[in-house]
C-alpha cells in the first residue's frame, strides 16, 4: 500500500533537514576561512628559520636560500639556534619572483653578490644601518623596486648592484662611499638625481648609462676621471658642472644626452675623449680659452663659449 505524506508532514520534514544544511554550510565556510588564513600566514610569514636554507659557524649565520617558495613578504630572523644572522649569502634569493618585500634584521652586515637579483616583484627593502657591504648584482633586475636606503656604513657599491631597476627613483648614496663600480645604476630609467660622495675619485664605465629621467648630477672636487659611457643616454640631463679636478672625460661619457645644453669644464688641462659629447645637438661647452675642451669643441663642431 502506497504511503501518502501530508503537506504538514512534508513541511515538518523540511524543517528537520534545513538546520542540517545550514550547519554544513557553516562548516564549509569555516574550513574555507581556515585554509585562506593558513595560506595568508604562510605567504606573509617568513620569520621561521625553517623557511630558509642557512649555514652556521660559532659566531655567524648566513642565509643561503629560500625553502618556502610561497613566501611573498620576508622577515629574516635575527638569529638561528642562538647565532646572529650576519650575512645574506650570494644568490640567496636570486630569481625569487614572488617576493614583494624584505625586512632584514639589525644583525645583518653583508648582502652578498646577486642576493636579490631578479626579484622582479620586489617593491621595498628595509636595509639595516649595520650593513657595510652590498655585493655585485645584489639588486639587479629588481624592476619594481622604487626606493632603497643605503646605510651610512656602506663604503663600496659593487658592479651592477642596481642594474636595470627601472622604477628606482631614489637612491641616496652615503657620504662614506669611496667606490661605485661599473654599471652600478645603469638603466635605472626613473632615477632623477645623483650626488657623488666626496671620497669617490672615479665615475666608472656605464655607471649611470641610460638613466633617462636623470636631471641633476652633483660632482665633488674629489673626482679625477669620468670613464667611458658613464652618463651615456641620460636624455633628460640639461647641464653639468665638471669639477676642476677632473683630468679626463673618456669617450662616449655623455653621448646621446639629447637635452644637454650646457657643460662647464673649468680646467684648461681636462682631456675630452672621442665622442664624449657626441649626439648632444643642443650643447654649448664653457671652458677657458685655449683649453683642451675648446680644441675638442672646435674639432667636433660644438658651440663654445669662454668662461
């Protein structure tokens, strides 16, 4: 015999099952929130030593790599097993494309060669005051990096340290820096102003090449040489004052600085190399009468005015 279920019974049945569906929905929602929270914690953590590869000595710890490839924000621990972290090793985070920010502990003194090279999503780095050495290629190709603080204790900026950091607009070079190696800031297309510290004696080859937004360069009387292609392609640069201490402006040093309108060369003995100011159509060179700079200007059909 077929059982007939009344409307009331059906309504009663539906009221029995509805809380179950609601409870199941609540459980699923809670699970999703938990998984999302765990993922967020994992991606934004980075202060657990187990997230990193490292080596230990009795006195120092060196971070040598990243184990947790999901991390986006790094907070490097200040110690591992009671030993202070003092070094970010060579190529430690090279090519870690998802990292967006890095916080280094105050214990760090050295950032090794290519330490953060190719971190194309890196926007900000908190470099502690105790850092004294930044290696070659340390931040090369960090294309989203907009600003970096270089601590006062740094005396050496290595080869291609900030090469191709196309969004780097500000980089204050500390006064105690004695050497800026070749191509250190090459292709930093957003860099607007540079002040060369008092202790630097040579602007190396291609140091600021293709810094297309560079409008101002301040050089001190410590500089004796401007090497080849040092400022080549700085197409926003309008004027330059060469210190009297400079003995040589090498070939192609200011080539293709298309807006360069005025260069002052106060020393009569400053040698101007081949093509140093080539493809600078608006340029007038100001220098002493009878100077080597005047000879260069006359030979290359560049406007000259006695200073």
